[in-house]
C-alpha cells in the first residue's frame, strides 16, 4: 500500500487507520476511539483513493492491497475542515468562562463556584489557595465581575467576595497561568436573557453588598447564580486540540442553534447538550461494558441528541458506566468527578 507517497506494510483484515498508525502516519480522528467499534461518522479521518478519487473513512474501512491513498490532499482537507467548521457552528465555544479569562491569575472561577454551590468547602478552599491573588471589592470594578454574564441578569456573581473568604484575605501578586493558545468566539452571546437565566441553578438577583463579609449561606446563594458558561474539560478537549492542530476557525454558518440543557447523574456526572458532538463514543462504551442501561442516541438530523434510554434518567445508570462514558467523551459534554481521561 501507499499512503501519502510512502510505501507501507499491508496488514490483512486491518483498517486503513490501523495500517497508517502502525507505519507512523498520523491521520486525525474524532469519533474514533481505540477499543470501540468504529463509527466513521465525524468525517475527520477521511482519506482519498488517488486512483479513483473515492473518499473513505479510514477508521471504518478495511484496507485492500495496492491502495494508493492520501490523508492530506486538497480534497481531503476541504472535507475535514468543513466537518470541523460545522461542529463549531453549533458549539457554545466558551472553553474558559469570561470571568476566568479576565482573572489576572487565571482562577478557574466556575469550578470554584461549583464547589461552593455544592458546599464542598475544603475542596473549594484548596483550589482558591492555588490562586491567592484577590482583586478589589467594588461592584463590577473587578475584572472577573465586569465580564460576568449575570451582570445584566440581576447583577454579577460575587466572585471576589467568595474568593476572599476562601483565601482568608490572603493576597499576593498574581501569577499568570498558561492557557491554551487556541480560542473560539463565544456563541453564548447570541442567547436570549431567558435562555441564559435557565442555565443558572439560582435565578435570583445579587444580594451581596460590596465591602461586607460574606457568610457561607450567602456564598452558596451567589455561587448558584453562576451560569457555568465555561467548559468542564477545557484543557482536555479533542475538538479544541484538533482545531488548533489543523488551524480550523469558526465560520459564519447561520441557522438555529440546538437547545441547551444540562442534566446530572450520580458520582458527580454532568451532561451539557450544547457541547455534545454526537460522536457516539459514550453509546459504544456502554455497549462494550454490556450494561442494561446506558446512553442512547435519540432522533435524527438536527434533532438528534444523546440521552438516557426512553423512560429512564441518568440516575438510573451506575457510577462506573457514567464515569467510563465521561472518560471517552472527546469534549466537555460529559464530565464525571472521577473521570480519568
């Protein structure tokens, strides 16, 4: 066989991707995951038969001898780029929340607030003390609260007051944390106030008054006002990494965005529909495990979505199944407390 002009060893019964990988040739993938039945649905791993012009998915196509393939031809690049651009067109694209991006020290604000909202004080304090620099306490004058998306929905979340309490008023000069160089434009800016507010656990207005201490109950209330608009796995996203690798940027595809909804399950499991790219890895993982209840794909086309089987909920699945599904999820659509990916 020939791939990208290189003679490679043919392996009887193996897929094109397996043969290319064995030869040290990198073909980008997204829905593919080693150990799972290949789906070939994302359009990222495509290759071109240079003799016939035929396009094939390398992860799901069993190779035959004497093929002459390209994984980086102009035709392949155009298809691969379009597939990724279409995924981004319906993706919220907030890898880090605006508050975290504005923070001088890169504090993972929404993670801290989520821990406080769950009353996990020790974990919240441990995280906060890793970023002990705390800004001033004037309403909407701190960088994080200036860009908080709750500002127009009852006032910004009292981020700095919560951070200050967790750090016991310790403050040092900020240390800039390294961030991924690949960023997307946020699609959340186009959501209506009503839709945005639905993303918050607490819909009420800001109660905290600047310059006063914040007690635990008020801290929980304010933390629950957070929209959690950043990704749960911002530094562990294959979609983000792949777009960075291939230089893919968002285009101006227009159309209706899919409904955004969030659901939870046992073991700290969280599902964010807006970040799901319908790769099917979670469904195939549950099938591999042989469990009776696992994630399923519902609907077709633009209405397709991942969720529990009809008549079931995420709570009906065991923690091990949900953790395994979150572990193979290539984006932040599925996150579990014990996710090891």
